[in-house]
């Protein structure tokens, strides 16, 4: 019996070695850690958040190829935001040494090659192995067309840039049905689904997560040299915004996207640890929503101390909220700052009235601003944040407010990629409402001094 067992065991080992002779990928040490974890079977779901050029896609591709060689008839979906990216990065991609990416991982002798095309992949953008295994390279568009059949491995590259989060949810059943594996690969992107999964502490037992930035000591090549030298990093930093650099090279999940209106300004913001607010004058600036949110920003001593926003509430709700806040913190003096349209917005409190009249009925000091040009309000608010004219109290409410501000972005033309220099205004609890409320305070407090300084600058006698 032992002889029969040993015979079959040796034969299986021989066949495995025969198959794996086609696997030629040479992993770096930090890549080997992921490979070992993948083979251990302890996790089926992986999130790989590495800096640019550390080989995260090459690693994911190698895991797929080795699985295809080991198990006949393995089916893999390798998904990219667009098919063009998939071709550039893998199918038609080359290494720094001008070697095909595919042949950096496997010997083409294991592939079932298409006839006459001279390519390693087929017209349907698939890699087909002689043992029946297939890697399909697909785009992330039209999620419903990707459903059907079982998937042994699902890889999603540049996951943070894929706007349709349903693409993963639609394909999970195809993976779960055969106890398959999911690998998400990307650099971070603020408020993306990838970031959400990466930062979620509740799923830590389900997902294996690896974060490796360009400065990590582990990020070295085969010779032990840093993949990103100080010189290379400095050049990269000079070629892009600080937000983009911190995302792509430092794997910073909290920094705003480069299109965020207040991205650069908030990096320079001043945070206050403690502030005594009792018996001090309170300013409450509001953006009055209809279908979207009404946002309230509470400021004392030019420091934002609190933020509140809600939807589908009557004006009296916000009036009572302000009163309750003042009572709780022993504040007697308050100025309400309303936008120019408060004169026209109507609300049924006791009777049909304007928002301005509603607030005047409950507060002595109500100021309605005039209308300002959008880019001017943004410029003055940026200046106020960067020059620390307005500060932020380090508390949960204000931290969440700043997180909303980071999501306030310029509108981008989808066809050309051009920045239209028009802010995106959303629905519900939108970033635009909160940012508008912050802007109203800055216009109320700093507009006059800003315009005076600009006028003095024009005449050559600027003094701050």
C-alpha cells in the first residue's frame, strides 16, 4: 500500500514541478510575504495598497498565473478601470529592461497562443493556458455584463479609481460559489470604496491588508537598494501636487484628492487642542438647503468649534439646535450669518415667512450677506485657512466637517478631463453645503481686510 501511495505522490510532485518550471517570476522580499500568505489559505480576500512602481500589479498577476499553472481549468477575472489600462500594464506592457510583462512571470511555452497574431493573448483579451486555465482581462464598465459563471480569482486593479462600487458586489457570488479569492490592488483615493475597505477595522479578520509606501524600509529591490531613492522621490514631488504625492507615494488615505478645492489649504490648517468658549461671542454661519442639507458652522475666536448638518428639517429645528448649544455651553451672545437668499427662502414656522424673518424672530443679531462671486469666496476662504486667520478645534465634530470639506471638488469634464473651475454641488449631506457655511463666515470676517490688502498691494504699499 505504501508503495502505491508513494508512487502516486511522487508522480503528482513530478507533474507539479513540471508545471511550475514555466513559472519564472522572481519576487522581491516584500512580495514574498504576500505570496506566502496567499498560499497559506488563511485568507481569501486581499487588499494591497502600495506606492507606485513597487510591483503590486505584477505581484497580483503572478499569483493568478501560479494558480492557473497549479490547477487546471482555473478561471480568473483581471479587471481594470478601462481595457486600455489593462493592455498597457499587462497584456502589452514591458519591464524597465524591455522584457514583456507576461514573460517576466511565465514562460510562453505554457500558453495556448493565438494563430498568426504574434501576440501572447487572444482577441478577447484572454491569456489561455494549455491546461485549460484562463485569465480574462476586462474593464470595470457595465457591471451587469460581467455576471455569470464561477471565478476562482477576481483581481481588481486601481480599485480606488473605479467609480462603480457595484462591480465588486456583483461578482462576489461568482467567487464565493467556488471558495475563490479576491485581490484588490491600488494606491489610495480619498472617499473611494477601496479606502473604505482599507480603513474598516471591522473587516480585519476577513481581509488581509498590506500597506507599503515609498519610504518603508521593506521597499527595496533584489539588491537591497530602495526602489524609490530620495532623489527620485524629490523629482516626483516636484512634478505633482502635494495631495497627489501623498496619495501615490506615501499611501496617505486621509489626504484630499488633487481636484479638491480646499486640498492644499487644509494641509496647512491650524488645529487647536483646547478652547474656553463659555461667555464668549458665538458666530453661527449657515447654508440653507432645500432638497440638500442645511449646514451650521459654529465659530468662536475665529476657531470653528462645532458643525451640524441635517436634511428635511424645518427652520425651527435649526433655531432650536442653536439655542440648545448656547444653553449647554453658557453662551449668551450670538450672531447668525445667513446667505443672500435667506431673504427669499420661505419656511412655514408659525406662518409663511422668509428664513431671515424667522431667525430675526428668535435672535437679536442676524446678518444676511450679499451675493459674492464663487471664486472670490473660495480664494478668501483658502487664504483664511492657510494664514491661520481661521482655525479648527480638534474634536470629532470638526474633524468630520473637515473630512466633508476634503470631498468638495471642482467639476471635471468627463470627455476632455478639463477642470471646469465650477464646484460640484451634491444632494443630501453634501460637502458643498458645509463648505458654503465656512465660506460665509470667512466673507463676513475677512473680506474687508482682504480687499484692503489687495488694494494696498496694487498701489505698492501692502502691509499685513
